[in-house]
């Protein structure tokens, strides 16, 4: 009986420590979410990874210490460990690690800006040397083409108007001539 009680208390202690480890693992994801802006898709993937790792860890502990038997004291131990961790250590762990990760992120950004600064300047200079004249030529060619096109359109429009006028005049003359002939013929027979 004493051995059984000792084993149950030992398992309760092991699962309480496991709950603390799960809380710590959860806080690592919370630190990453606070330090880096991520999309919803990345958050979903992180959640899936968290639950797969947590489930695997709980199964490992269950099989190692209780031969895969789920008892009430194992669930109570996990819940107790998570609650103890969240109420005591979690707040400080998150604050400290967010500051550390943010500091490291800022240092890496500053170093990358220092390293990339000469490269950015060289690219800017190359853009001015090569791409500005090319874009200038393209803009001028485009202006010339549009001006040429507009002039030709105006000429074509004026020619179309002239052609329409001459066609109209020809048709009108023909009709007038036909009327004259008709009128002349009518007068002859009258």
C-alpha cells in the first residue's frame, strides 16, 4: 500500500514537472509571437507544431512513468504544473525573453544595415549611371511616337473629312445631273 501511494505521489510530481515544461514550451511560442509579426497562416502552423510536440511529450511521459495508464492524478499533476508555472514564472519569463529576443533582433538589423549600406549605395549609383539615361531615352522615344501618332491621326481625320466631302459632292453632282437630264427630258416631251 505504501509503495502504491509513493508511486502515485511520484507520478503526480513527475506530471506536475511535465506541466511546467509544457507551460515553458507554450511561453516560447508566445515570446516568438510577441517578438515577430507573423501572418495568421504562420500562427496556425505554430499552433499545430505546439500541439503535436505537447501531445508527443505527454504520451512519452505517460508510457515511461505510468505504462500508458491515464489516471486522475496524472491529469491533476499536469494541470497543477501548468497552473503553478503560469501563476509564478510565466510573466517574468515572457518579459525577459521578449526583451532578449527584441535586443538580438535589433542588433542583427543594425549589423545587416551596416553591411548592406555600401551595397545599397553602389546599386543606387549604378542605377543613376545606367538606368537613368535608358529611361530618359525611352521617355523621349515614347513622346516622339505619341506626337507622331497624334499628328498622323489629325491628318487622317482631315483627309477622311475631305474624302467624305468630295464623295458627297460627287454623289450630289450626279444626282443633280440626273435631275437636270430628267427635267430636260420631261420638258422635251411636254
